[in-house]
């Protein structure tokens, strides 16, 4: 495994931090998930109330290949045990609000006093300081504040702004957080020096939008910015870039395509089904429509043409001309998608006698994806072995575990 020999202590909770730690664990790092005595929040909550074998789907999505130990960091014995673990680690990663560990007497300087070359990795909503540092950093709130919601919805009458349909900032923030830690590990390997790595959801939300933000700022704040027609997918792409519905209620995405070729495909689809109406055309008074200036009109004409044909007819005609399009798949259709099956993007794991389907690690290394080595199905499942590895005696471990049960 690529990160064999690396020990990471993760004090992360919710999604951004745990997902980042999972990337590292997938790559072979020994990731120790440190949980409070009653278990991390993500063990007790799951979107859509999904639990597999009594284990939260939210937990399963971002915590494979980790070991779990429970410690009460508010107690002196818990803090001392934690510091002994830190002395054995390469990385400590956390995503508390700024100042939380300082209040517990576990600041970065305290941790580095026991491990001078430690990589201290901190993820937060907005960063360690600044005017928003103490505000809650949560995916939807970040989408709203960074302009992503406004850019996704456009400015259309009687339509509310729309957020992405998943925790997109959390997941992107997790990848950036893991990337920063891997870079710090490379530096440590080269120089022996530790690094403070900082990642924030606010910066991640902005980073997601590099193309559109650069277009906006350098385009002299395009008049009518974020306003787009009914079908367009973004405010800045040329038509026909967007989502369209066929006669039989299916939807497809059309990307950047030459208008003359697209017109030919649409007319072939219409003719194959004897659709009524005039042939599709992207000209006005003998002059071609402008793909940027006349976006709304182009999209309206595409929508009208596709509304007269079935998805199958549209797919045949578009495919024959190698035009860029795709079906709008549901998650059920995605699971059955032949490329998804070929790429092995889903995996099945046994969880307390039941089968859970998880999303696999996204990359391949020498042609293979990392698998599942371990799932800590209960909080503290690996506590005894982990604490022994930090030099605690069986008596000290028993005392800690008794304290946890009493808390």
C-alpha cells in the first residue's frame, strides 16, 4: 500500500474530516479514529435514516479501513493517553471549530512538544481565524455563502435558488484536506520537518467554482450574471449546454455541440418518428444565431424539437454524429450503468450480518483500487490494541475503559 507505515490519528467528525481520513486509510495509512466514549456523531445519525446491521450509513460512507478507540479528552487520564498516542503518530487531523483543542489543553504546541515533527492538519468551516472563524461551517451554508447556490439556480422568476443535490463542498473539501496531508508527508520524508496543514470548506467551495468565478470577475461582471433560460445548465456556457426533456418524459444533457450538426441530428430524430412541426433551425433571417448572445432562443428551439421525439430516437441520432450528450440517470440507473460496473465504483461489504453497498475509492493504483481491510462496527472496537501500541499497560487501559463507561 502506498502509505504503509504512516500512522494518522483522526479526531474528525461529520463528513469533511472523516472522508479525508478515509482517503488516507484506503491508501494504506493506519488511521486511528478517536471517538468520545459514546461514539462519534456520525454513528448515531444517517441521512434518510439508513442503517445497515444497526450501523449508520453516514458512518459507513466515510469510515472504512480505520481503527477506533474511545477516549474522554475532558479527563486528565484521557488527555495523557491521547498524548502517548500522539507520540507514535505522523499526523494528527481534526475538524473542530478553531480553538476547541486549545480549550482542552491539547493545542498544536502541546502536541508538538511530544512529537516535534508532527504533521498537524486542521480542517474548519472558514479557517483558523478571520471574521467568520466562529461561524458554523456546514456544506449547505458554504454553498450559499460562496455563490454556488446562486450560480446553480440562476436568476429566474418564481424559482428558488437551488443547492447541489449532495454534500459537494464537504467531499471536495475532504479531497483537498487529504491532498494537503499527503504533500506534508512527502515533505517530512524529504526533510524530516512537520507541517501545519489547514483546509476550509469556504475555500473548498470557492475552489470548486474556479472556471465560473474567473469568467465572472474577468468578464467585467457580465450583465444579467447568473440569469439563464429554462434549460441552460450554467450562466456562462454557450447554448445548447443544458438539460432537456424528450416526448416520453426522459431527460438528457446536451454539452457543447456544433449547431449545424445538432440541427441535422434533431431533424433526423423528428423524421424517424414523423414528428409534426417545422424542421429544427438555428438561424434567424438567414443569419446563424449567436451561441452566447442568443442562448435562450437556441435552447428554446432545442427544447421544442426534443419534446416531439422519444429518447431512443434522440439517442440514435445524436450518437450517429458523435455529439456530446448523456442520459440524466437516477442513482438506481447509475448502479446498473455498464461503465460503473466496469470501473468497480461500488463495493459490497458485510456489516453485522447484513450487506452494505459502498462507493469505492475513486483512483486506481497499478490498475487496482484499494479494498476494505477493516470496519470498526462499534465505537472503540480496536481500543485495547491501539492503547497497548502507545505503551499503556493493561491496568491503565482497564482504568480508562471503566472511566469511559461511567462518563
